């Protein structure tokens, strides 16, 4: 089984303007992510049913749920002030 990895580096300097912009960015990205998370929940239910019927995973559903989970992780890191790298508003489908 492969593990999930993400490289995070420590940077001491933190721009103050970024702290103010973070609030607005978080609200917009959070709303979009809630919608994508609901769709990912439906995709997980479909994946469950697909596995029950066919005994294997459907690649498209797997990829979509993975992309949404990675986006949630990125947004959580940004909101926890771990990184100043803004996550995209819409999830990147090539993760």
C-alpha cells in the first residue's frame, strides 16, 4: 500500500497582508469545497455500490474523491497558518 506524502517547509517570514487576505480566500474556497465535498460523498456511496456489484473500484470515482480530499488537506494547512501557499479555489483534477 502506498502512503500519502506532502512536503511542507518552514518559513519564518509571514506577510501581514496575506493574513487579511486569508479570511476572504478561506470563505470563498470553503464554500466551493463544501459543494465538492458533498459530491465526493455521493461519489463514495456510488463507489461502495460499484464495489459490491463488480468487486472492483471505478477509477473516475476514486480519482474525484482523492482530488477533493487533497484539496481539503491543502485548505486546512492554509487556514492553520502552516503555509502561505494559497490552495486553488477549484480543486486541481491532476493531483
